[in-house]
C-alpha cells in the first residue's frame, strides 16, 4: 500500500530500465576503451565489456517485473 503511494505504477520500473540503458552505454564505452589498450591488457578489457554487456537484459526484466506488481 505504501509502495503504491510512493511510486506510481508508471514509474516503478523506471530506475531499472534507466540502469539497463546505462549498462548498454557502459558496455560500449568499455569495448571502445578495450580497443585502445595494448595487446597484453586487451583480453581482460574485452571480457570486462562482455560481462557488463550481460547486465541490460536482466535489469530490463527486473524493471518489467517490478512495474507489474500490484496489478
């Protein structure tokens, strides 16, 4: 009840959706940065970018689930 008063239905999943889009931008930024480092560090930098690239679908689905509560 209190949660519905604090967060209207439309805005409840917005932080997770915003975090999902931010994670896409972070992934692209890390991937571009990985192309600028030397060969010895490139593999680790690419793995970091791919790891961050796995976050957006999870965050988006959490946002959809939270938005669907109490409906």
